[in-house]
C-alpha cells in the first residue's frame, strides 16, 4: 500500500476554480468513487490552506500503487477525471507540487 501527501501551489485568483471543482466532485460523488476504485485508491482527501499569502491544496492519498493510480486517471474517460485534469491545468502552478516524506503511518 502506498501513502502520499503533496502540497500544490495554486495560481493567483483561483478561488472560483477551486470552488467549481469542489462542487463538481461533490455533485458527481458516485463517479468520483467509481474512479477511485478503478485507480486502486482507498482514501483521497483534499485540504485548502494559505501560507505566506499564497493559496495551496494539500492532497492525501492511500492506494495500492500511486504510480498506477495516476496513470489510470490520466488515461480515464470518466467525466470526474476529465474535470480534474482541467482543474490541474487551470488552477495549479505547474511544477509546484511538493512531495512529502512519510514518517509515521498508523492504521487500525
């Protein structure tokens, strides 16, 4: 099982894009869950935060294989995956994804 968290810087004034993406995912929850199952993802959580005046997203994922899950998402024709790819293009600062190092992982 792979576990990752990543910090993604958002382009300035991306508030509406983040809101629209969030509303879309919630409105298409069943398709989002279907996509996660296809990707082998058991948990995917997104958080928003502001640091030093810049907006970021924090993503946490637990999957059978993060590499496989990302490839499945890129190749998918699921509308949720298409919207997510569009969101990345519109709102994320390219190359700003900061990967983290897992220190402790406790599951019961």
